[in-house]
């Protein structure tokens, strides 16, 4: 009887984590929509050559946001409780970095997308045997998120202290919002992925002897 209760508790916790994954991904995509919307607004006046790429990224994020919103009800998930932070914070971040110039725009994109890519990998590791459907949704958007990251990285000319500091601050703020939105589950998933990677490395090392 005790064994059955422990198994049920684990299942409920996993379901809660899955609901939080959908929630934070929806919030993150909405935040990205706000970032790119603000950047497009500024770029149209100051950096028009950036507008086509930013508009394409904005369209991608809108589609991603719709996908995660549609995945919520089946997983008993609701929009994030700190949605206003994602909304206002995203818009202000996009607006201010666009005022810094093209390098500010691409530094922001690179910082945010690098964090997103890392968290998506953590989520895929957690979901692959627990919710294959949601893992499939994440896989369907991951290539586009990586493309955003590569596009930004290729256009970052300046690698000075100011640029590195800006990226570090944006990355830290994004990580904090993700942690708040998942109640710390993002940290647990990252640790689990590191443990799995270490175990696989040990197995490969042992088999090579």
C-alpha cells in the first residue's frame, strides 16, 4: 500500500512539473513577442535594415506562443502568475536594447535565445518519456529558436566588456523569471540533465576500458 501511494505522489509531482513547463514556455514566448514588438517599433525609425529579420522572429514567437497556449488545458495549466513581468519587462527590454543600436538588439536576442535553448534541452530530457506530445511541440520550435540565436551571434561585431555585461544581465534576468515561473523546477531539471550526462560519460569511460 505504501509503495502505491509513493508512486502516485511521484506521478502527481511530474504532472505539476509538466504543467509548469507549459506555463513558463507560454509566458516566455509572450515575453519574446513583447521584446521583438518593441524592437521592431524602434528599428523602423532607426535601424530599418533590422526590421525584416526581427519581423520574421516575431512571427515565429507568435506561432510558438499559440502552440503552448493550446497545450495548456490538457495539462491543467494556466497562464503564468508573473505574466505582467514577462509583458512589461519584455517590452522595456526590447525598447531599451533597440535604442542602443543594432548591437544592442542582437546582444539581447543572443542572450535570451541562449537561455531559452538551454532550458528547452532540459525540458526535452524531462519530457521524453513523460509527455512525448509536449516534447514534440518543443522539438518543432527548437530549430527556429536556434536559428534566432545563430542569426544574432553572426551579427554581433562587438565583444567588449559592455556587450558581455549586457548579455550577462539579460541572461540572469531571464533565468530568474523562468525559475519564478516554474517554482524552481527549472533548476531541478537542469540538475537531472547534468546527472544523466555524467552517468552516460561514466558508462562510456567504463566500456572503453
